[in-house]
C-alpha cells in the first residue's frame, strides 16, 4: 500500500513538472502571442478534431445503414411494401424531433463530454439490436430509438466547436468534423461491398448492423475517457493553456457554459428573427437531404446498375462530397465575408445536378450519375449553416435553444423528404426531384436575404456606437484583463459590441 502511494506521488510530481515546463514555453507574459496561439490551436486540433470526425462519421454510417441494408435484402426479409421503407427511414427523425428539446436541456445540466459519450453508447446498442428486427413494426421501434439517442451529436458538436474556437475558426472546424460523413460513406461502401460477397446462411443486412453497432459501442467507451467536457477540464492541456483556451472564444462571444437555464435568454431567443431563419432554413435544406440520404443506393440502382455496381458507384459520390466540403472550408477561411456567398454557389451547383437527373433520358445513365454526384455537392451547406449559428449566436441558454430549434427543422425536413419518393413513380421519382429543385431555389433566396439582414444589423450597430468593429479580427488574450470573461454570459443582442459573421 505504501509503495502504491509513493508511486502515485512520483507520477503526480512528474506530471506537475511536465506541466510547469510546458507552461514556461508561454513565458511570464500574461498575454498570448500570435505564435503561441497558433501552437495552442494546433494542439487542440490534434486532440479534439479526430474524436469529433470519427464520432460524426459513425453517426452518419449508423444513420445510413438502412440505405445499405435496403439492397442487402432487408426489404424482402421484413416484407416491406409500398411506402413502408420510406416510413422506416422517416421515423428516425420523429424520434430525433421528440428528443431535440429534452436533449438540449442536458447540454446545460450535464458535463458535455460524458453526456455525449453515454448517448453514443446507447445508440450503438440500439443499432446492434437492429439485427434482431423480425418485421416492420420492430424496425420502426428501433429506428425511433436510434433517432432519440443520435439527436445530441450534431448540436452537441456545434456547442463544443463554439466553446473551443473563435468565430473565424468555426467554419473550418465544423467542416472538419462534418467531413467524417464522407469518410464514413467511403468506408461504409467498402464494408457493404464486402458483405455482398458473403455466401453463408446469416442475413447480410443483419451482419451489417452488427458490425456498425458494435464499432459504435466500443468507440463510446473510448470517448468517455478522452472527450473533454470543456477547455478548463482538458487533460491534454497545461493549466496555463486551459486558461488561454477557455478565454479565446469568450473574447468574441462573452459566453460561458453554465448549469442554469436563463429564462431571459430563452425569451430573447423566441423574439429574435435569426432564430426562425435558422429553423426554416434547416427545414428547407434537409428536405432534399432526407430523400437523397435514405434513397442513396436506390437512386443509383434506378440508373440501371446492379447491387455490386450500386455500392461501388456510391464511393466516387462520397469522394466528391469530401472534396466540396474541404474546398468550401478553404474558400470561406481565406476569403472574408464569404460564407453566405459560398452557400449560394453550392446550391446553384446542386440545382444543375438535380436537373440532369430529372431531365436526361433514362438510357443516359452515366450523365445522370454525374448529375447525382453534383447533388452531393450540397453537403457543405450544413456545416456552413452550423458555423453561422455558432459564430452569430451568443449566450449559453440561447445557443442551446437555437441549436435545438435548428434540429427541429432538421428532423422535420429529413422526415418529409423521403415521402416525396413515391414507390409508384419509381424509377423516375418526378415528384421527389421537383421538390428538391424547389427547395434549392428557396434556399438561395433565403441565403441572400439573410446576408442583407446581417450586413444591415452590423452597419446599424456601427452607426449607433460610432465605431467600426470587425467580427473576424484577431483579438489578443490577456489573463488579467480578461479574467472577468470566465463569469460572463451575454447574448449577441445584450452585447452591443457583437458583430455578425457574413
């Protein structure tokens, strides 16, 4: 026992010495130099981003496992007919919607890292149980619970990004972890293709659910130990680094994670026009997403490819999606005030793609497939929207409320989307393609109007205060002068020095 205590003491002493040595690298100055800040951000990226990218990739893989299973025999084995497959896909978002607000309360009341780890564990268990589904009713129950437990991931990751990064960094970091979708799609296609080669007696679609579900369960255990709740508790940072990391985003947004629900902030959120723009915009862009995600393999299969070709043809689409996410992140990072312009460009590209799918003759399967790949170029729109939310919303209760409403729109849109793919219209799906095209037009108009509104608000605040404030400027952190930021939680409306990112 005495030896154990001595060993622990030695380990703690070495750890303290290591942290002191690391802290000395920042010198005795109370401010964070530009070079030190870059080094700190790089350290945060190396420890945090891989966790978010893999987790988000697993969420996409698990959510779209139904699409892969559709061509592995699930529809036939469970005797799905008519619109039942569409409902099995859409019910996921009913669970997601029902849980969105209760889940947002958990962001305020529980340690964020541990909270997300538990929910990921539960969704992994539910996904594994999909292999036990015997009929349509059982599948519907499982898809509902999967939606409930996955509902925390996207809003939770957006809150994490806001806690660790400054507004200028939001779009690139949202894009980084969102790129996990494309990476997971490539991996999932490879696993599904390998499963197709299986000739044993066990159902192929059940094997797919077991593989994806057990991987998720194992990953959740890893996250419990390595995903920090906030910068102040990050074990991979030294004490001085934790202070600087915590203050960097607060210098812009004056937002501190609290365990208290602020009624005033909630009321302000309900009165803020931006809240309802995010809700409606999320709905409009997710109607196409819900349909194309759930019917991904079915759409490609409808172009005239067999099961093996269908899975392989999905891989270039994932690679193209990954490329557009990276390019959009680079474009918006290096060109100022460009996030909303980038979104308009993305929707124009996707419109061209859906027109190719809708209007080209059925025997032109390669050009139609290329058009479908262009439709996947709309992928960066979601991380761009989430970066706009993270950069332009302050106050922890307000952030938690707005992100919950965004995912109400997300759920309803993704639920409605598959319903436009009518089985009686296969393989043309004319109603679905017309709806998707209409949503893209509405999205372009909404994006342009939002840019005008934010620009007008910034100019109005500049005139009222008699000073121009750049929301993308670099702001130096001073540990003494900025100490009070650790106890401040103001909204973007309460803080008149706040300016909105375009």
